[in-house]
C-alpha cells in the first residue's frame, strides 16, 4: 500500500528501489527483476492508480516521440502508437507545450 501511495504522488518513484531499500529480494535466481514486485501495485503505462482504487487521475498524456497528446491512456489512437516509451503527463487544467497537437479522436476543441 505504501508503494502505491508513493508511486501515485512521485513521478520518479521506482517500486524496485523502494522494495530493495525495505530489504526485499527483487531478483530471480537468474538475476532478473522479479515481476511480482510490479504486480503488487496498480499501475499502467508507468502511471499509478489513485490509492485505494483502480482509477487513474485524468490528465493529458503523450510521449517524447509522439506528435499528439491524448485525453488519457484509454484513447485507442494512443494505444496504437504507444511503444513503451516514457509517458509525459500534463494536468487537464494546464497547458500542453505547442510541440504536441491534440488528438482529434479524444481531445475536444474545448479541452485543447
């Protein structure tokens, strides 16, 4: 639960670093990261769900390599183009830099 809260509030949070600092072995016998550590938190595309729920705070999302920003990770066009890069997020009440254009499928003119 603590990792969920920290991940939700800190965009730089690393659940593996946290587990290791708590003394938890995060490696398999081969030395790879154990997937059960990440499975213990509710996150999707690098975003942590609001603590106590599976709901994600609404925000605009994009990636460094994208030309568009989206209303959230649920946009079908975002999913088609997402290639596992770092997610960049912007609050709905803030401005997205002009480098990215609004997705015509999920961002309305009023939101842009």
